C-alpha cells in the first residue's frame, strides 16, 4: 500500500495521465485516486456509493481539484469539504485553467489551501505538478487527525 495518497478531481483523461506520470516522478510511493467529477470525489471522501467499502477515516494527503467539472463545480465540492469536520482540514489545491481574480478569491474564501493555474505547455504543467506534489507531500506539515 502506498504511504501517501492524492485525490485528483479532474474530468480530462489526458490531464489525469499527465498528472499521474508527474506524481510518479515526484513521489513514487504515492497513489493517485481519480474522480472524474465532483460527486464521485465526495463519494470517495465520504465512503459512499462505489466507495462504500473504503475506510472513511483514510483521507487523502492532498486533493487536487479542478474548478470546471461536470455536475458539481470544484467550488461546490470545496464548500462541501470545508463544511464537514472530517474533511475540513484536508489540503486542497485548486488546479484550473482560470486566471480570473474573482475565481482565485472565491477559492481562497471557501478554504482552498492553494490555487495553481494550469499551464498550456506540457513541460510547464509537469514542472508545476512536480513542485506542487513535492511541497504538499514532503515539505508541508499537515495537521494530525484528531
């Protein structure tokens, strides 16, 4: 079993592949769980539906959350995560194509721990992902569960 876990909430399968390959370089012992939409992400985090077999106390070390998702937006997912005591402190980094100041502000106001604009170029995307993963999984001190 991997010692670290990232929940990637991203509807683009190509970005999922690029993200997992970047994570495997930055943190080889890290597992990436993929949720293609906001509802599936919440199901995973709260151990519902397809994930009802999962231990709900085993939360990911990091959630990488796109803002523009089908069904529930990333901002709606973030609000719900922060409203529940069990998931309120899970680190969440928004990884999105929007660079609009109002989007950035809304994410921070609703409890995002970080906001990263998706670069268009493959090499820049990979570089940002490597640094993001290294910071959140190796440098940052996460709160211990109560």
